[in-house]
């Protein structure tokens, strides 16, 4: 048997060392690009960029802290949810089945299987425009008022295949305190997807607000506990939230209800002349097609995704600038002041007349049970002339330029600012707190997943700003001894639901 010469063995070692160093360098580069572009570090396939979970500490110095707040608290998080458990294997199998046989597209998605649908909303599922795409089964509940709003509730006491964890009410988060303690200040947030948060994230922003409120109470040696609850769910509008507040929130007799929404009814059509139909919107601008092997590699590698994006960058639509859009004329309502909006103006843009009526209904419902009501400004990641990264900010680009096509950035920025000014005036007119989070939140696309949803870094920053703005309201009520409100021995049981499973076959 012949053995390699010492020289040959040395050459082989050098080759192996060279190859190992190349592999190590590629792995380090892949990790670096994943971090920079906001991909999950060990995800295979790669998935979508979600942004970094970290916040530049310098951002925390750009707005004032409330008295008694320690900046170090920002870098801490609540303990894991005590009610998180392993997902039901049958649910997990059903989730993957709908993923693999998704005939409903975006109309009916895998998470929709695990919602308890309002029976008045569902009607005959086979005649419903999107529930007919369900996999032959649905969970239903009967609304207490017989009305079709809200369209659904999350299943109570569950850990979903999406990682969403719910309490007794089917709300995101930890179990609700039953009975409510005499020293418990209860705050409930109301809203849509921007409030409930992405299900795979460990916490929503209201949960972080509650955690920091308790850190503050401990530091002040106050004998109070804060229970901050999240009644929000995705895709609902203000009229749905009226039903949620009346049937779900008000029976819990909270000390405060905070409303945060401003995206699902943000429609500019009413003040635009001869706007092109949304059906004419491009799904994406023309791009230079990447080779098939590169497109396949981009599913697993952030480096390949970067190269694929570079191949497609041949025009303004691919370099992160606003896409070309047809001309239109925005007709501002005659006599309506932008700087000082008239709440009683009959034709307010972006559905603000309807939203105000619904805010009135929510405010009345909570005040009837002795609770306070507050509204927040709303975050929009849009600014005239902004340039985004076509990889990291892909969904923001697509949402602003396709979903909201043909509206220009400058008009969306104008209307989002107007909406927040009107919400501020609404709060002042009704002598309720206004939590102006948007005033202090950095307009940084790296904090967003799309134009309205923040990533985890943005979510944590939103929670921190909200906490600091809310704290003076809390201190005022604690000093006046108006919070926590006296507990009611005759308080009704939690208005939870018992969902039933139905099966059906659509022809």
C-alpha cells in the first residue's frame, strides 16, 4: 500500500484549509447579510425579512422619559407567557394541510381555520365569499347581540400553530385575573393587526406597556398591579371595534380603554377626481429576470437574495424610489382646514366621519361602566420623496405602490398627518387623553415590516413611547385615587365563548 508523500499530504491539508476558510467566510457573510437585512438567523427556507429585533440606543434619547422611568427598563422583557403550551398536533396538521391546499389565496389563509367565526357573519359558509374556501370545517360562536360584528374572535385558552397565545377571552396574552384584585389597574387596548401584533413575536406592544408599568410601580413602591390586556384582532374596522368594546371590553370594567387604529379605513378615493381603479394597479414593476438557479438559491440564502435584487435593479421602481403613477387631482374638501379640522364637517376624508361616530359609541360604552377612554395617533411609514431598500423594505414598497396605487406618497403623508390632527382634536374636544405616539416615533423604514406594521424593534419602541406618554395619565389617576376602581362583587363572569365545530361540503 502506497502512502502519500509528506509534500502531497501538506498540499492536501492546505487545500482543505483553504476550502474550510472559504466556507467559514461564506457562513459569516451570510449571517451578516441576514442580520443587516432583517432575516431570521437560522430560517430555512429564508422566509421574509422582518427587521432587526434590536433598537439603536441613541433612538431612546430622542424623546423625553416620564418622571421616575429608568432607561434601562427598555432592555428588559416580560417572562414567558405562563399559558403557552404545545400546539394541538391535529391543529398543526390542519394548518399545514391548508398551507399545501390553499384554494382561497389571501381570502382564506391557514390561520383563519383557528378563529371562532361569528355565526351571524358566517351564515351559510358555502355562500360566503371567502369562508367557502375553508377545508370543510369551521369553528363558530353565537354573538350575544345576534349581530354580525365582529366577524370573529380568536379561540380562547389556546396556543395556535401561528404561535399566537390567547387567554380566557380569546385575547392575545396572559390569563386574565379572576377575580380582579382590589389593587389591580386594568387597561385594555383596542385595535386591529397593528395592535394585536404579529403572532410569532413573543409579545405585542400593549403587553410590553403593561410590563414597564409594573416595573415603574415596583420602583415607586406602589401597592398596585397593572393588568394590560389586548382585545385587538387583524382586519377589523372601527365599527367592529364598537361591538368588541360593548360585548367584550366593557363587561370587564377596565379603568382605561386605549384605541389605536388608522389603517384599515384609510381610503383616499373620496377626495380624488377620476382615480384609476385599483384593479389596474401593477403587481410589481418590470424587472430584469434573474436566472432560475439564482431565484432558487434566494429562497435559502440572504446573499443570493441580495444578488437577485441587484440583477433586477434596472430602473427607478427597483432602486427603492416611488413607482411611476398616473396623474390625478386631489380635491381637498372646500372650507375644511387642514391645520384645525372641523370635527362636524360632513364630508371628512379617509372615513373620519364614520370613525368619529364609532369612537363616540366606544367612548359612551366604556363611560357607562365608569371607565375612561383614550385615543392614540397612528403610525404611517410614508414620506414624500423617500427612498427605500428594495430588499429590506420590500413589503413597504409593495404596499404603498401596489395596494395603495395610484396614490402618491405626498398625498398619503398629507392625509395621515391630517388624520392624526383630527384624532388629537377629537380627544381635546371630549376631554380624554391623547397618546401622541406618532409625534415621537422615528420615521425609519428599518423599524417597519410594511407601511403600518412594525417589526419587533419598532414594536418595542412603540411600546416604550406609549408607556412614557401614558404614565402621566396613570399618575394623575393614582394620585386622585380614581384608579384602581372599586371591584364589583356582583361583576358578571368573563364574556368568553364556547366555540362549536361544524363540517360542510360545498358543491
